[in-house]
């Protein structure tokens, strides 16, 4: 924090002094709310406060969630749960992928993240305390999951159209046996188009309802990151969520998309692929039938 203090006009009394001051005045706030309020008060620059929180949160959650998946690659007990048996991604391959994702975070995401606070202000997304109730957070996060899944389905399906696949989406399909770190390994165009489902949908929600807090957005984005990384993990367990929630997609659903390159286009749920006949098995069966018919015609 000392480097930041040296270059930014932060509160000279220091973060914890600001926290103590807020704690003594706003006694109704819980600890998380006091920490939050003290951060904005201490920074004295809301654009930077939101920007730093957003970027640090993304990096911590992304790489923090990937780490356990990298570790279990080296624990023999878990190898029986690997979806594509016999396929092992080397550490070198995973670190190269991580370096490219990190480079993109710093060159593409970081410049854009400074727009996030002005956007929250323009669309009326709250940064104030107290936070919304957990019921409000829960129903809004559920809505974002359903809407993002629909957005992802259609855009991902469009990205499998020849020219878009070759020009944009092919990069994400570099790894036919995915691993956690590969979740955000994609062209910047794809990251922005699919990322709108994660960031743009809550903003549109707030523009329509006027009811959204940044903390709800952070909780949603953390859960969405968990979903994306777990879907690329390459592991399927007897305790995986889709065994209890049959419509949850999970790793089994997306892993086969990477293995076969077609079908299973949705992100969190299975209903779009099921209803529209685009589950991987169905797409492959249709392709084979088409091929057999054209052979017959010859
Ligand atoms: Zn794809
Ligand atoms: Zn993928």
C-alpha cells in the first residue's frame, strides 16, 4: 500500500485510521461494509477504487481458482476422474497459457476497467453502504446466470460459423483437452463479445430496473469465473454439481465441446442445447447422416 500512498492522493491518515473512524460513526454497518466504505473514503478517487478492486478481484479469483486444478494434476487419487483419460497437459503448456491470459489481462482488460466506474455512475449502479440483502443479491445473480447462458449460447454458436471460427474462435479451441487456465484463453474479440454477457447484462438490468449494487455484480462475476474455470477443468467427479442439478452444465458438458469441436454451446445450463438439438452427440449424428446422404447421392 505504501507505493500507492506515494503516488495517489489517498487519505493521509492511512486506511485503518479511516476504517476506525467509519466504525465509530456508522455503527450499524457490518465488517464487510465498513471495509468497503473505508476503502472508498481512503482512496478519495472512486474511479481508481473501483478499478483496483475489479482488477485485483479478477486476477485473484481467476488464478486462485485455477491453482487447485493444477495441483490435483499431480495427485494420483484424482486421475481416475479425468474426463479425457490418458491426456495430460504439461506444466509448461499450462504456464504458457497463463502467461498469454495474463498478458491479455494487462493489455486489453486493464485499460477498459477504468471505464467501469463511470459506467456504474451513468447507469446508477450503487457503490454505497449498506449492501443489499442476501435475498436481493441471490435473485439478481440467478437472473444474470440465466441471461448470460442464453447470450453465451447464441454468440458461441455463431462463433462456430466458418469465417468467425477461423478468424476468432479457433484460438480458444487450441486445447482439445482443456484445463482451468484455458477458460479465458481466447481472442480479445471473443473475450469482449462473450464478456458482454457477464458485464453488460447486469448493466442493462440496472438501466431497466435502477436496482443494482456493485457488490452484487462482483459476487456474480466471481461465481461466473468459478463456473467457467470448473467447466474447463478437465475433471468430472461423482460430487460434481450437475449430478444434483441435472440442468447444470459443468465440466462434462464443455469438455466434450473441446474434444469434438461441435455442439454444447451454452455456458452454465444444458437447456438451450437440449431444446435446440445442439448437444454434441446430436450434432455429430446429424453431420454423419448428412455425410452418408451426400455419399449416397454420388
Ligand atoms: Zn467453441
Ligand atoms: Zn472452452
